[in-house]
């Protein structure tokens, strides 16, 4: 066990923050569970996502907002803490440094395909595109964080004991063809394993009388009913008008909602392609691979304790 309890200082003049960073499904909790953190406040949005009595239950945005508030309060009281986060936003770390905190980051790294698989093996999972976007955003900051924290950074590589070596190899082969190759590989993987849909999806459900009115208002209208996003866009537009005025918004506004959704979807698809192209480059980049020189848990133990002592 990595013993931090006796080392994290509560002195107000020099508070400490240990950041457990990494992408979705990287295994931050796996490493964090090896730390002796009894009596030390720890912040993790998952605590709210999994709490049925909290407004953040199954709502990652609200859970993250609440966690950010918790961190802000800890900073105001100059308390030391552990923060389990993606660390995809360096501004948050800069705020800690500006507030006079000593910061140590443990970056938990895993291959993008392992991150993807791990995400969909969880009871609650985020969209696949979000997995890859977070992966790209987090790990492209490794060099910046190392400089920002003046070397107070350790990398722990979690390969899941080689459990997904075959999938990793398949992903790497596909990545040679850039975003298109990765997308084709993921499509085949999703179909074979029946995964890909996020548990955070919230389809709009209409009451029986609303459904009848909606069908009348959209009769003869063309939209992709099998598309979660497009179906949600038109129903959301209709329902807001119906609840406010007792009638739908009219065919023109519904058609405009579909056009707007499709335009936004095209832009989103382009952003997702860019992310996958970036990942393909990172997977084969000697410079990036050099940054992944990692430590064992025992070495991280020593580094963190030296930082906290």
C-alpha cells in the first residue's frame, strides 16, 4: 500500500494536492485503491454520479460541477486533498498553483482501445466519442504538465495485464489508415460485442396524448427515427412548444430543428475525425511514446511520499 495518510499535510501555509489524472477507463480507481487515504478528503465526480440521493445521480455534468465546487471550497479553506479527475483542463491545475498549493500529479495512462473497452464494460459509460476526445485532450498535455509541475509528475501505465492485447494490436493496425481506419475497426468491434451506446443517453418519452399530437404534427415529415440524436432534436423542439403553448411549434420550426441538428452533427463528425487522426498520430509518434516512460507503483510510492514529506 502507498501510505499517504501520515504525509499529506494539513498546514494552511503549505497545502498539498495530489491529482489522480487520466482518461476515461484508464484505471485511476485501480491505483487509487492502493493508496491509504483514510482521513484525507478526496474528490471524485463518480461519488455523485452513483449516489441516488444526489442531483448528480447519473448526470455527469451536474456531478462534475458539484466536484468543482467541492475543490473550490477546499482551496478557500486551504485544505489538502486528493482529486480524481481527467485533468483535461490545465486551467484547473494552474488555479491550484496560483493559490499556493504544492501539486503532485499521478497520470494513469492506458492505450485508447483499452480505455474504450473499459468504458463500455462499466455499468455506466460515456459515449465512445467522448472517451477518445478525453484521451486525446489529457495525454497530449503530459509534457506541459511535467513542465508546469516542475517534474512533480509520475506516469503509471495500466495495460490490464495484457487482457486486451489482441484488441490493442487491431486498433494499432487500423490506426495506420488514420481516422477512417479506426472508425471502421470500432464499427466492427461494436457490432461484434454489442456496445457503443452510452448509459447517459436520455431519450425523450412522450405521454400517450402527446404522442398522438406529435404524430399528427409530424405527418409526412422526413427525419431519421433510428437516430437517437435526430429523433431527440425534433421531439425536444416539439415538446417545449407544446408544454408552453398547448400546441406544437409548426412544421417550419420542426424542419428547422432537423436542419440545425444535421448541421451540428456534420461539425461534430468532423471534430471526431480530427480527434481520431490525432490519436493515430500519437500512437505512432516516437516523441509521444518517449513521454510514456513510466514508474512502478513502488516508485510512485517513493516519489509521492518524498513530495508530501
